[in-house]
C-alpha cells in the first residue's frame, strides 16, 4: 500500500499533511498573547496524554528524562509531536509510531543539539520500549545535547 496521495499530486501522505497543518496551528498559537510557555507546555502534555498506550508510555518516559536532565528546555509541540526547545529552537522531540503509522517511534535531536562526535553521529533513535538502559542512554544524550 502506498500512503502517498496521488490525487493531489503533492507527494505528501495524509499524515504528513496533517502534521503540517498542526505546525501551522502551533505557529498561529505562538503569536497569541498570554502565558505562551505555560500554554505550550500544556499542549505538549495533552499530546502525550492523547497517544495510544505504547507511544504514551515512551513519551511520558522521555518527558520525565528531558525535564529532569535538561530543565532549561521548554516543553512544546512541534508538528503535533512532543518537543523540547531552548530559546524557541527545538532541541529534541519524540515522533510516535502512531503519528505516521510506523513500526517504531523515534527520539530525535535537531542541529542545535550539541551531540557532535567527529565527522558523523546519530541524531535519531528508534525506540520500541523504554527499558532502564534506554532511559540511561537517553538521559546521557539529553545532557550532552544541552551542554
């Protein structure tokens, strides 16, 4: 089955178009007044709470890891996914498996994360379950990302 939309010819799947619409809504909301940080943090928690069980357990663990190991990162949503930003720039994010009907979710880091290690280094990690070892590895990565 090809998830791409051949009717519109734009090459984007329905899930990708939905993510773009969510991002546009996030950008509109960020221009509103009020306590933006609190609203963005609540949006992140709401997205996590709405995830299916397996994704939710991983997202909750990632949320706890990030808030414990990098409290300077602000929770928000990014393309409808839980994300964590510094100075408005997303450092890391969780892409649930259910978001794009994928085999596994991913925990990823953007270019502002300081994970540099030589000429190449991984920035996205597949995660199917959250073990103690995975929690420790992610905690180490988050601490490095903000150092």
